[in-house]
C-alpha cells in the first residue's frame, strides 16, 4: 500500500508470518519459497506442539480454561 501512495520504506520489519511477507517484499524469498516455509512451519507446529495448545472460554457461570489438541 505504501508504494501505491508513492512511499518507499527504508526499513521493514515483521513478526511471525509477517516476517515471510517482508522477506518476499525485500526480494530475499520468492512467494513460492515463502509458502513452502509456511507449510513446513505448520507441520512442525502440529507435530511438536500436539497436546499443548490451549484455549479459553467464558461460560455463563464464570471463567474457565481448558487445554487440548485442536
């Protein structure tokens, strides 16, 4: 969007998946390579984090926390 406005960033930064988009924009990774890395990362998270993912919800009677596999 910045480029459409005529602005050219000097420094780019990203967090998590944003890092891949920054590397693509900087010309360090191709979109294809970035998508491969996203797939590899998803597989590693699924394999290494099984059973430790958590979520929370708030039932009518108050706050409850549960842990489980998605």
